[in-house]
C-alpha cells in the first residue's frame, strides 16, 4: 500500500499532485531545488484548500491537518523511505533522465517511480534505472485538484504489480484513469497539441486573427476555451517541447512545429506565465 509519496517539482503540477495526495491522507515529501518555490507551493495549496472549503469540498477545520501531511525539502535524499516518487519537473528529457538516475539510487528498493511527463516515452526513462519494472507514467491534468483524468502509461517493462498499485492510487485520489500505450504524446497530447499547433498555423498563414480562431473553436466545437488561449495557459514552451517530441518520435511532417510558435518561444512570449503569448496579460 502506498502511504508516503515523494513529489519532485513544486511548480503548478507538483503542488497540485501534493495537494490531492495530502487530502487523501497520504504523507507527502515535496522536493524542489528552490526554497521560494516550495514556500509558494505551500501557500498555493492552502489557498486552494480554502477555496475548496467554501465550496463544501473539504472541511475547513481539516485544512491545517492536510497541510501538516506535506513536508518540504531541497534534499532529494529525504525521499529515501517513500513508497512512491512522482516526478513533475519541467518537460525536458535530459533533466528528467538525470532525476531518475538519482532517484533510483536514493528511493528504497521496491518503491515505484512515476513520471508526470506529458509526452516523453516511459520506456526511455525506465532504461536509465535499475528498476524498469517499477517505472510508470502518471500524467495528471492541470489544474490537478479539479481535473478528473490521470493518463497511466505502461513502459515496455512495467510490471502488473506496479500498474495495479498505480491504478489503486488513482482510484483513491478520486480520479478516472485512461491507459495509454507508450508512444510519444500518449493520448491527450497526441491529439491536443497538434490541434494547438494547427491553430498557430492558421494564425501564421493569415486564415484568421487570434480572437476569431479561438471564437470559432470555442463556439463551433463547444470547447471551454479556444486553442490559442489554452496554449497560453499551458505555456508555449511546453507546447513546442511536446510538438518536438512528437516530430522526433514519429518522424512525420504532420507534427512539424509551426514557425510562429518557434519564434514566439525564442522571443520569450511563453503565454500567461510570461505576461505575453498569443494574448497579453
């Protein structure tokens, strides 16, 4: 049974994962290299819990207890006795591989190592460890406390025991599981990110302006937000990174990143987090 989980990365995804684990009475060790990011994560989790309490989703009296289940650290060695470690750092393959090499030598034998990657093959990550049977993909959706889906991805060597334990954790968190084969982009981003890329091409080629592209997709296909707005929320750098994974993984020109998307990332127009993307914030 998974009782203690290490979460690597205290950004939006990592803090969201820590949040939902702690609500379900699981002890969490939240790791990040930046002290200010750890403090920001805890403050954000508390704010989100208070928001949930106003909606009646959690008892306000339980908030201090939930927060007490989350400890923070800048030392990866503090994850040694965790039953599972979930990596949720920036979508850069070299960084993720380095983290998993370290984790493999730190986290106790038999513990599960999971990645929240949205596109990088799990089999490739597993290959840098000595426990490929214990590697699995757990792709949470953003924002984690709100979104119900978790994509679970089995690597070529992932054991049934690892898969079953992960499926049980997803259920405990009150999430729904969609199982994907280990191919670039998995399910969600193999479909979603090329749509965003195509919207960028429509803008690049002068088919329509930003507002009309978003309006057409929002009202014409009943999406909650247009693809260019969504790109800004995801982060244009993340969208580009996933398109590159798809392009390199399949060697198919239909996954070629839009030149406009590339230029915007080069200019630092990364979306909402940068104050400017397809829209200005």
